[in-house]
C-alpha cells in the first residue's frame, strides 16, 4: 500500500511545550516555524501546531469498551515501533489517557492501541496491526 503524506493542523496553547512533546518526547523532527506555529515530521506526515487559546475537547465515543476522545489524531506504526514508543512513554512517566492494549481481539480489525494527550490537551492515538493488510478490514 502506497500512502501519500497527510497534513494536519491542530491548536496548542504553548509552542515550547509542543516542541518538547512532539520533538523531544516523540522524536518528531521539526520543520518550518514562526512565532505562532511549528511543523513536525510525524512519521512522514506534516502536522502543524498552531498557537491559540486553550479549548476543551471532552466528547467521547465508546469503542470496544473504551471511551475514546472523538477528536484525536495519530499514526499507525509497525508493531515493534508501537511497543517501543509505548515503553518509552511509560518510562518517561507519561499519563496514558488509554494505556496500551489490544482491542477487537480475534476480529478483522484487531489492533494494538494507546492514547495520550499532548501538553495542550490534544488526544493522540498510536496504533498497530500484527497484519498491516487488516487496516481497513471489515
């Protein structure tokens, strides 16, 4: 499967905290920036943190027994990278919104997943499939 990079812009209330989280903790290289925004290479995709006033995104939906933030973004990683990132975040003392687990066990969409919030409260999901061809399986 050939995938084109996506572009996603999202609000943050502190650019330096965004730099520390995305660039430092997650290891995403920084691209262009200004005093109001900064872009990051999010596993080959362009995500841009835009400085705004803080907001509350408290809406959730039930997904396989979890209350998943309705507003979130993330990346699908190879299984070993997903596990390594989860371990790195755990060792760094990051509070998981939803800790690493396998959901939809035994079903076509079986996947490893976890959620964290960035310093501005944006929810991020990191997921993985043992069989990547099952990404869109029904």
